[in-house]
């Protein structure tokens, strides 16, 4: 399994518009963050995206994405779902999401999913998933993980025993967090150092990872308030690091 970080930034990205802070002015490419998304590739070459935000066109060109075999949606917020419109050149895609997200997609994109879709619209297939049950996708066992993003229910996903991806969350009940136990790598939301009402901060994400004894953790969905990438990672242990756009993980 190979994981590529397509984006590791928060909803406004980094650099942030009209900001002159040290992070937004940094020349380190690791401080330039598109909206959060990953691509998981199987040994057989199947490609699964988690979320598809407004930077997907740029991400697909940057990382040579010419097809996707599945898209897992965590929730319907703009920075995670707006890229559905950008899939058109790829012609087709299977999108997996829970009912509330499916309803949002149908509401936001009637020209793609209506009874009479726009001429040239891609063949997009919506698959409704049950958050209480595992399912198979591209040969991988996918386990949904329920969390709360402020007051909004969201989903994270476990891929076999290799990986957990859980972004945009402020709470996860113990019953759900136990679904993360035993994985080799977790990618977790960590918006900034200061607390936030709808995201875990860095220390909260680290506490969760330590409690579950996850060997390796990468943090994503970070704002400029996290500080410079190089400086922050020097303060953290090697097993707990900020991710960066374009970073590739090779998991056995």
C-alpha cells in the first residue's frame, strides 16, 4: 500500500490569502499546503482518494492522477467535496459516502446527478455506506470510524490493518477510537497548537495516538498557526510528525 499526501492544509490553505506571517512567506515547499486529501494505492495499482477538495485539479496534475477507482468522503464541507466538479476529465468515478453526504452531493451538483445531467458530464456513481459496517473497496477492508467535527458527524476510515485516516474532528467516542487500535500508521487532524471548537489541536491528537499506542502518526489539515514545518518537526518525536504535500508513505 502506498499513500500520497495530496494536500495537508486547512480550509483556506497555506499560504493564507493576505497573510504575511513567517509560515505564509516561507520558501520551504513543505510550508505550502493544499486542501487536505490523500491517495491510497494498492499493489495492484488501484487508486482510492479520501476526499476531493477544490484543489483536486492542481493535485491531479501535480501527482499524475489519470484515474481513480474510488473516492471515500469524510463529510460535505467545501474544502473536502468541491473537487467533485473537477473529476469531469477523468470521465468516471465511484464515490462512497454516508446518506447525509450523498444528499449534500445531490443538492450541490444537480447538473452532474440530475435526471438530465449536463452534456459531457462524467459517469459518477454514488454508493451509500453504513457507518456501522465494514465494506470492501479495491481489495481493501474499509472500516468507517464515526467522529464529531464540532456538531457535525463525520467519518474517518481504517484501511485493513495498515492505515487510519481521521481528519476534521473534535471528538471521537472510545467505542469508535478502539477501531483504530492495532494499525501501523495513523493520519490525524491537528489544526494548530491552540484549542479549537471543531478540530483537535496538536496535543489532543498526540494524546489520542499515544493512548491507542499507534506506532507512527502523521498530522494533517494544518493551518499556518502550526508554525514552520521544519521547526515544528524538530520539536516532535520521529514517531509523531507533521506531514507535507507530496509526501509518500510505503506501507507493507
